[in-house]
């Protein structure tokens, strides 16, 4: 059964937060291989391009030997199948997260019954950190250096006002 | 990293339902070894003794090579440590389940930070099946043969009125 | 299609509250016939006997021509079938109510697929009134005359301290 | 009291899903007449025009003698009054649905106290199906033929990429 | 300890509703000074300008001696610090409100640990009233005079169709 | 308006946890006077008597000049009236807490409209700590010294096995 536990951790990561990073570290201990999968989201306006997001992720997970970073578009279940992954990893913080996650998990199971979604809890210190809030606080001039990895702080500063 | 994924699926299993069994089967695919851990619950009144519950579980999971059944009392985190388990597996159905599970998971992380709780979803057909409802329906003369494994139906009948 | 809309409103009604009564009045406008079904609950300790609860209900719904009161034990779905009812009526107040109600409704659908559960909202003034709270407040010497029909106030007083 | 149970099932239906259809079938058994009411939503961008949505709905409910399809704009309570309807029918799936539905129901009761909102549960197989998810999956090249009626699959294909 | 209880009640108030006003009146009884803080929200499209919103608020709270109205942009915690406020007051209605409010409160505590968020409940009659719903109902030609203060009705009428 | 902010923090405190203590410290900063009110709960079995609970509380809050400890039975709203309190303080952790708290707050407002309930958030580190869990962990031989004040650890040890 070796190698069977390839797991995908999908998200927009626009930008990566310490909450994401905490979950990646937890997942890396449980699964043989963890692929952080950046949703390209062509339709939506993102602050950072998919390439910028990938660069920040790669820099932040390089200490984790069994974690790789890729970007994808199209259906998540199809990307998982291409990668031979059997698990989608998701972090849940609040109850309202959970509801949405539940619907997605059931739909993904419908689309590909062999693919399981597993949920893990980020550390409590990150229970309220989201990419959206980080961007809002930064935009209003607040300090986000406790909320995101150092490379994200740098890149936000390089962007200037957002 | 071989053998690292020993997982514990704890519960009262009084009695085992098809929802539990569905989750055990899903977990058995993800983890190298899955220990179904019956909480003895000495203080509470249970319908079946821990030994009876273990017998029904063993009979129902014998087709799963990497699943074993044990009973425990005391702290779950201590039992997990004795077994070298790094994961607690829990099924979540409803939002109210989730809240309780979240509190337990955070407390268990506090008691033993290395132990992770992961959540999986049972099949939708089992989203409303609980041991409590099964007992209630059986007690009122309803048919529970779609809700529990055959051996549980037998043993309920052997008990007579409950 | 005449007579097809026989509806059952089940509960313990220990005791009847103004919130129950509000829902009965709303249901009576929607269904051809509404049967208020008192769960006898032999196992549990109730404040009022099933007969006392029935008497208070009958007195409180006598202005509603298409409402009758009965008591039952055993499975609700079986009682509904005996009565030719196709609908179970339930009031929902809070989200936590809803979760439990959802599980019951799915289980009842499993046991008898033709039986539908429909949910209605009691008036907002009753959103926090429950039999349990009424008993607690009365027990502590509080005034419950705004929370229950007059006959329930009388009968509580006749009981003395509870 | 004949004819009193005219019920309205409002929505955008952009597009109709099997979950909607399941609920329409359940509602058609309970009410004398069920009007599926398509919200025109002039302000919002919809994938299908109100006329296209109506055509797909008409084709999909033609086996239900007491169901008709109309479109409306303006206040739902006003449309209901024009139709002589006393009931708004809504399906609830998740807890977060329920919260929003509750607010709408209380507001509609405020605007027109005689109009009741009743909630029913779609079949579990549809608990995670929404128009939004269907469009998303189709857009990404996924197969939606289990999620929507055949005519919707056809019309999506006729649209090409969306 | 006099003067220590300066409290901030932040919001968009686009427009002020009777629910907001109810909460302001409750808060004014508890705190020595209550500052209603209008978020300017330059980025978003609002129906009324910040100045119009301020004017309607001032007119509606002039009977409350310890309530003042200001507008701000930037971080709420910074505005609170400038004002010497130690409390942020928020109203909670529904569970989904609460979740979002919880995340904001934890984030604000992270940004400024001395600032506490306290939650109060608006009167039940306002539990479903939101600015968004008020605008929607008005836009569709409904009567909102029970939902907002008289000056807001006037100003909506002055705007004409919205 | 001096002295108007007498606040009551009610609970069973069986036993006091660090989460309770955190909330008392937060409340003490906001209100002129904070009365910790121990519900005697004569009917229920408690681990510690009301006097023992009071002693542990007094020892743990003696550094807070404006906090006093009392015990009460009967209706909370009556106790609040006797004390001239206008505020009930409650901590909320999880969504399920919130629902129950909401019902109690609305009922208490009904019983005494002048009395307001305000909610505050305990520190995140305590979000999962409850008296029930503390007792459970202690009973199973776990270490609770991070979860409760030192005097509670002592008194639990003095009780021996519980």
C-alpha cells in the first residue's frame, strides 16, 4: 500500500496565510505526499497571479520534503485523478466554512466516488485568519506580519497600495 | 515513513450502525492500520456490554485486513499513545455534530499536540443514522435491518424487548 | 383530492405552550385536517400525564374546527399511516432545532417514503418559548401566564410546587 | 375550503436542477395547485433568459397536472397575493440555507401576515446540488447529466462554452 | 473609573434601520458614551453617501444625549484607539451573523488586545431587518416605513427609483 | 450615571475553569461592578457544593477589586433585580452555545425588559474548555492544571477519585 496516500490541498492562496501553512505542515505529517494545488481562477480578479502565488508557496514549504506545489484549472476531481491522489485535504475553521465544505465534498464524491475529502483543524491561533481579511487589513494600513509568511509581507510591500 | 499512519476510530458503538461501518471502510482505505476503539463507558448504561459490542464489530469488519477492534477506558489520547497512533478518525454528519467534535479535537490536541483529528463524511444514505435512533426505532417495533449490519439485527432480536 | 391533506403535529406538550398553539393555528389554515398527536412517552418522567396534556390541548384548540387531539405511542410513522396522514408538521425556531428535526425527518422518510415532513415558523414572539423553559421558570416562581394558555396556568397552580 | 391551497415555489432556476424537480414533485402531492414562479432578476446576469428557464421548467413538469409555471418580478408577496396563494414553498438543504430562508420568511410574514412559508426537504441525493455548482461544473467540462433534467443538458450543450 | 466606557458601534448604515436604532438605544443605556461610526467604504457602491448617512443618523439619535455620530475609514481598531474607546458594540441576529462577527472580533483582538467586542441582541421585531433587505423591498415597490426611521423613508422617496 | 453598570456573570462553576476566569477579567474591565453569581442548582448533582465553589471563586478573583462572588437560587432575573444589576454577562464560545444563550437572553428580556444580556468572547486558548470536559479528563486521570486555577487542582486532588 506504499505511495497510496497522495493528498491534494487545493485553494486560491491569494495570498498564502499562516493558517494555510499550519495546515500544510499538519497534512505533510499524515500523508506520504501532499500536493498544494493552486486554483488558477482565470475568471476572478486575484491580487497575485498564479505564478506569484506559486512562488510564495514554494518558498514557504521548501522545508517540507514531501510537499510540492502545482497550479491547476478545470475540475479539481480531474486534477486529483491525473495526480493519482485519493484524498482532498481541507481545513475547517468555522461552522459556516464547514457547511460549504460539506457540499463541495459531497459533490466531489458524486463526481468521483473513489476520492475522499478529509478535514483537519488549523491551530487555534489561525482560526480567524483568511486571505480576504489579510488583504483588507493590509489595504487599510494594518500590520499583517503575524498573519502571513515573511515572503508574503515582502511581496505585499512590493505591490504598494492594493 | 512506513507504518506511521495508525489511526484510531473511537466510539461507543452501542450498537454499531451501517453509518459507522461505512466510515470504517472509508478510513481503512486511507490509513495503514485502523483500530476501532470501543469506549467501555463503565459509568453509563449501555444496551450491549463492551464484549458484545466488540463481537459485533469484529464480525462486521473481518473483511477488512488492516482493521482491528479493541476496547478501552481512560483517556483517548493515552490509548492512542499506547498504540502509537497519530490520527483520530471521526465521522461528521450534521453541523451540531461538528461543533462538539471540534471542541473534543481541540481538547485532545491540547492534551497531546502530536495527535491529529481528521474528519471524514459517511455516505449520504447514513447521514441521519445514529445508535440512539436505531435503539429508539427498534424499541418502538420498527424495522432497523437497513440501518445496522445483520449481526446487530440478530443480537437485538436475541435481547427481545429493550 | 379532497381529504388528502391530513396532517399530524406530534409532540410531548408537557405542557402546551403559546408557541405550540400558534403553530397549530397556522397549520389549521393550511391543512384540511390537523391531528395534534401527544407522544405518551411512557419511559420518561413527565410533569403532566398524557390524559392531562390531552385535556389542556382539547380545551385550547376547541375553536379550531378541523383540529383534533389524540395520543399515541410507538412509531410516529405507524400512527401517521393508521390515520391516513401524509404530512408531519413541525415548528422550527432555532438552528439547533432544525438540525435535529432534519435528522428525524430523513429517518421518517426512510421508514415511510410517502410521508412528508413540512416545517413552519411560529410567530417570533414565541421563538424562545419551550415546555422545558416554562417548567423551569414556573418552578423558580416566575410568571408564565404570557407563555402558556390560561388552562395550563390553572393546572400548574393546581399542581402546586413542581 | 376548496382551492385554498395554492402554493408558490419561487426561485431563479438558472438552470432547473434535479433537486428543484424533486421538490416540485413533493410539493405537488401536498398542495391543490403549485405555481413555480421564476424570478426574472432583470438586474442580475443570468445564464438563461427568463423565457428559456420557463421553457425548460414547462418541459420538465408537464407530467404534473396541478403544477404551472410563471415568471414574475417585483415583490414575491405581491405576486402571491395576485395569485390568491397562501403558501410559499421552499426547500432547505443546509443549515446556512435555513438561516437565510428564515430571514426571508419572517420578512415576508411582516409584509403580508396571511402568507405562510413552509419548508420541505429535497431527497438526500440532491442535498448538495445547486444551480451555481451545476454551472461551475459544466463550465469546467464536468458531466452534469445526473444533476439536471435532460432538457437542461441539451440547452447547456446548445449554449456551448459558458 | 468615570468615562472609561466609551463604546463604538460601527457599520455601513446604508441606510439606518429600526434594528440599528434599537441597538443604539440599548447600547446608550450601558455605556457612558456611544459613538456610532459610519464606515465610509470608498471602494464599494453605496446607495447614500457617507454624509447623507450621517445626517440621517444624527437626526435619528438626537434624543440620546450620550450618542454621537462620526464617519471613518481605515482600520476600525485604529479609529477606536483615536477615540479612546475600549469597546466595540455589535448586534447579532442570526447564527450566520454570529460566525462572521466572531472572526472579526478575534481579528480585532489580535490587532489590538485591549479592545473588547461585546454583542447585544436587537429586539426580536428587528431580527430579520437588514439594510440590504430594506433596499431590496423599496426597490421592488414595497412599504418600508415599519422598517426604517421616518427620515430614511423621506430620503428614499427623494431618491426616487433606486 | 455612576454605579449604573452593575453586571452579573452567572454560572454553575462546577468547577471554575481558566475560561471562566478569563471572562471575569475581561468583564471586570468593562463594568463598574461585576457579581459572579453561582447557581446553587439544588436539584442537580454537582461535584462541589455551592460553598466550595464560592471559596474557589473568591480565592481566584481576589486580585480584582470590583468583582464579588455570591450564590443564588430562583430566577436569575430576580437576583439581578435585587442587586440592581442591569446587565447579564455571558461568554460565548461555539455556535451551539450561542443558540442556547440566545434563547435564554430573549426569555430573560421577556421576564424583565430592562435587563440586557451582553456577550463577550473568552480568549481563544479557552474556547474548548468547559467544566464538564475538565471533570471528565480529571476522572480519567488526565492533567487539568492548564485548564483550571491552582486552587481547583488542589481541591480536585483533595476529593480523590471523582
